[in-house]
C-alpha cells in the first residue's frame, strides 16, 4: 500500500511506499537497513517547502518532523544543536528566548532546518552568507546505517560538502549552528521608480547590512527593503493594523486578486499600474527574525537563479524583457537579492559574490513558458538554479557551473556509495 505525498505548493506529488516518522536516530538507522533489505530507496523530507521534486520518492519517505527540539546549548561558543526537523519559525523563537539568533535568514521561515541547509536556502546581504554557512556540525545516518558526526574536527573531509547536500549524503538527524547574540533590525521600505531603486540598492548594498528589492511587472515601479542592525527598541505596532496589513491585505487580498487575474488575465497590466504607487512606509524596528521573515499564505511556485554579482542587472533586464513579452501574465514581483561568496561545494554562491533573481507565479497559473524563457536566458550568465526551486538543468550542465563539484561527488561516494538516498531528481542533477 502506498501513501500520497504533496508538497506545500501543490506542484509536486509522489506516491511513496510508506511515509515514516521516526523520533530518534536509531529508528532512522533501522529504516535505512530495511530499505536496503527491501530494495527501496530512502528519502528524507522536512516541511515540503521545495518546489522541485527533490523530496519525491516511491520508496520510504522519512519525515523528520518529530526531530524538532533544541538538543544542546553551548553558551560560551554561542552554538546550539537542534533536531533536523525543527521548523525555522520555532527555532527562531526559541533562540530569541536564549538571547541568540541566526546571523542571516531568508524571507520565509516555514522550512525545516535540515531542508533549508540541504537546498542552500538564503537571505540577502553582500557581506553575509546563506543559512548553511552557520553550520558547524552535522550528524547523519549514512548509506550503511551508520551514524556519523561531521565537523571541522570529525570527518572533516566531508564537512563543507555536507552543508548543502540535497539529502544525497545521508539523513540528517541533528545540526549544530553557530549563532550570534540576539539583535534588532531597523527596516526602511519605500517604493519608487525603478532607476532610483536600482541606484539606491547599489549604494545601500555596500553601506547597509541587508538589502533587497522587488520589481512589479508591467510597471516602472519597485520596492526596496533596507535593514540595519540597531540598538533601538522594537517599535510599537498596533495589533489590529498589523493583522489587517499582513493577513487581510498581503495574504487574503492578494489571493483574491490572483484568483481574479486567473479568470481575467487581460486586466493584470492595468491593475499593476493602478496598485503600485510611489511612497514610503514608517521605519520599523523589531527582533531580527521578525524583520527577516514574513508569512506567505498565498501559494505560488518559484524559480530562482544565482548569477555573478557583476552581471546581476544585465540578467535582471533579460527577465524584464521576457516578462513583458509573455502571453501569460506575471502577478508576483520579481525579487532581487545578493550574498557574499562562500566555499561550500554546491552552494549557489560558491566562489563568487552572487546576485539572485527569483520569479514567482500563482500556483494555479501556467508557468512553463515563463520559466523556460528565464532559464534559457540565465545560461548566458552562468546561472546556477536554486536546488529547491523549479529548474530543468541536469548534471552535464551543472558540473560546469560548480568548481568544487568533484569534492561533493567524492563525499557522496564515501557516505552513500550505493545510492540508497537517491531519487529521479538526484539522478538528473547529480548524474546517478
């Protein structure tokens, strides 16, 4: 008997032999052994927030949701060890109570920590790095059922490769994270003409901590968000007005608009021009994770490409040109972010300061043409796709984009030589 599994966005479905929920590492080791005996692949899953088929399997699907607590705290080193299945929103809240925080976060906190690091999930900040860069230790169950600790001091040859692993090296049971002391962020947001926003972005990128902007299709308008660390206290926010803005306008209202646009696509162009207005919002101060992350209840599907930072705006112009020539309307803003270079073999920012372009479509909209054209354009910029988002590249393309590809391959051959954790997605992107 098989179970049906569906990801968050509803665009990926698979029928695993069984969905299993172990609550300890020994149980995971036993599942791996059973998979070997039954000749069934074993695939870990976090909170199902990837848009790619990275979590799909017809074998054992191992949910990590019961491995969801803080296991150890080193107050001197500011390090915490957590279960692989803990959701980022829960982790952030618990860290804050301890006076700690992660150095950088993305704009969604619905992922499990293991899923976030496995796919290279990131935020923005040219002097910062992805969530994976906070990893200082990983404990995994490998292809033979062994439980292995990986860090700079133990099995160090696998350490960097394990930080963005696609779930291909083993099943992560716990992660040790290098935190910083809890901090507040001051958020400045304003909407203006695109040339002004781009100019402000390029200045703020070097003078501020975290900067990103969103371009609204069919307009010359964009919104920039600039965040800086501050010693100021959190702003007083009226609960009712915050609820109206976050839940009624940004989620419920936007969902209703997308349903309308789906039926009447010819109205999108005019609607965007009417809805986007120049102006600014009051500066807001809050706990870091409350500024970094927001709730996204309107379901969408997403493609994101990473390009060399110096080519970011050429790549962005290519996306703008594609958007304006489509028959299917684009109703979500195009998101622009940057990160500093790192040395993680399968990180999208490996070896280069990086610009990110993320495109989204309502999950009921037709995406093939838009995503296909953007992906084709990204090739001329040596674009690297986000592992957890829609893309169609295979290993013959990807090996050319990652200078440390062989380092990851060697780690995989050592930890899972028989491919017990593979699926069709990994076979496509890793070659076996």
